[in-house]
C-alpha cells in the first residue's frame, strides 16, 4: 500500500509523480513500455511556448477572457517549473520567437484574433504582416523569447528528478484494470496488484472506460520530418489553416542545424494510406524551406478537446482516481500544468471536478462532440460492413487488410511474415485499419493502436488484439 500510483511515464505522469513526492508522499509510477517517454512525450517537437497556435482565442470564444487568462497563468507557472528543472539537470534550452501564422489569406483574421486574445490574457504578443523566416503566409502573431528543448532530454531530466525525489519507477508494467473502492487497486498484466490511496491516470487518453473521457476527446495523429538545413535560428512556428504546418530549428554544435517540419495530421485510423501524409510534409518542406538531407521521420498522437482546454479531474464514482487528458499537442506545458494541479489537490486533500467536465455541455462543445461521436458510430458500422464484404486474402509486403470472419480477420505481411489477428479493437469493438507508415493496426473509433502481431501500442484499450492464426511465411 502506497500513497499514490501514477500510471504513465510521459511528461504528465512524471511531473505529477515529482510533485507528489515533493509533498512527502510515497509514489509508485508504472509505465507500460521499457523506457520513459516512449509515447507522445518523446516524439514531441519540444515547444515550451505560451503562444500555442490559436488556442487562446478558441478558449476565449468558448469560455471568455478570464478562462483564457487563467490558462495562460497556469502554463506560465508550468513553464517556470520546467525551466528550473531543466537548469538543475543541465539540459540545454534555447529561446526563440514563437509564431502563429496564417498559411492562407482567409485565415489572417484568425491570427489577429489570437493576437488580441493573447494580449488580453497578459502576453506581450505582436501581429505583423511579414511572416518570420520567410514562411509562406499572410501575417503572423509573434511572442518573443520562448523556450524549446529536446523532448527526450526533457523526459530524461524528469525521470532523474522523479528518482531523486524518491519515486518508485517501474518500467514494462502494463495496467489492465483500475478497480474502485476507498483504496483503488491497480491490476497489472500478469496479475500483480498494487493498492494506493490515490491513482492518477496519465496515459494520453485514460485507460478507464468509466470516465467516458474517450467520448470527449478526438485522437489525432501528425507527422514530423527532420532535415539538415542552413538556417541557424528558425522560430517555433505553427500555421493556421488546413492542413496545418509546424516548424522549429534544432542547433547542433559542429554539425548542420536541423529543421523539424511537421503537420498534415488526421484523426487516427481514418485517413489512409498514412504514407501520403508523410510525403506531403516532405514535399511542403522542400518547396518552402532551405532543407537538405532527411535525417529522421516519425509521428505522434495527441487528443483534442472541442474547446482546447485540457481535462484534469476526478473519475466518476467514490474511488479517488484522477485523470489528465485532452492536451491537444501542447502537453509539454499544459500537461505539466494539469499534473501539478492534480498533485496539489491530492496532497492538500481537495476534491477535483468530475471528468468529463461540465464545461463540455455548452452549445459549442456539445455540437462538436455530437459530430465527433456521430463519426465514431459511422466508422463502427462501416468497418464491420466493409470487413464482412471482403473475402480472405494475403496482402503484399508492408500491407494489411481486414477480411470477413467471426470476428473479422486482420492480416498483414511484414518482413515476409504473414500474421492474422482479430480485426476488432478490444476497447469498444471498432474494426481496425492498417497504418502503412508505422505498420500498425489503428482503431478509427478512439485511437488504440496495435502491432502486426496484435500487441497493444497505445490508446484506451488495455489489451491487444485477439489471435486469429499463427504467423506463417509469405508465399
């Protein structure tokens, strides 16, 4: 029996664990992967900016300027907390202008609205016609002197701080269930049980069906390509428009700097083939930036709320179980703010608001949620109908297909090995779709993802895809 169990070894979970331990509490952190930051945190582009796209004007539209100002203040405090931690662990931090720019003329008014909302929230932004670094566009909001960091170095510093604070960090421990009661029980894969006075779920999207948080966030996947460049000091820039683009520079002493170029995101599992999105990022970068050789490419998954305010609160029921989710691509700061708020409430014995929060019952949010969940229902039906109509087949190399069966069968060919597993996501029964970039099965309902052999990668599911047949060599 310990005071707190934190589920998830990314920025949110580690920040919460550090804060709880600093309050003198006994904390265990469990992470499903063998390394910290193996999910979205380690795949972030490392922006620690208080200017976050058009988030402030969106929050103001939904909830008014006071809420937007409170959000900025929470992120400002989180930014200070993070910079102090990174300085303590001697992690290099660069400061650059943060930029939100209109990538087409129809979105110029959005950048002006963001500038006005940011200034009302207390940020010294400015609007200018010329977009910094020669980025193609029609005006930009700029906030100077914002920090950026290598995401993996950030996670490593948080991990070191957690261990130094006395957190018991346990890697490679996947959670299967969190049961209620005055002292919640966390059941791990293999049957091990842990008990605590409080549990915090910090897994991107909660692995707790009872919160219904999965119905209030939208899983979003985007792509990043790292290029060598001659540009010494690119800003941290995010475009307004569709598709959206993101750019930031990475200094490398003694070597050519890097340009991290990303965007062209989509709802998980709903926009195949995924490879076309990655190619679109490459093409845009080569068309608009001075980039050279490609160094690396990857993708990451975020969860969006309709009002762009993250969710941090208490799960329904009597059990002291808490969640942080809906960070929408800005978790390196907003996630820390949410984690610190939950940790402070737990340490001080205060009750947090319920999840999902009542603010999402407003007309604007309810309209978005109704549309999101209608789309979920549509993909649930179309996935089953499509699978039942397709006869069995063996896909080509690096491809996957779902065919008829009871349940539908997901078959992939990777490195000459054909694997067939159940094509039904164990979370809520969606039929999975093949991701040709990462060679995974992705659920179009709430974003759970699986390896070709069915092993769980991420998402609200707590177990992998069921078996359908043993692996066999490709013909």
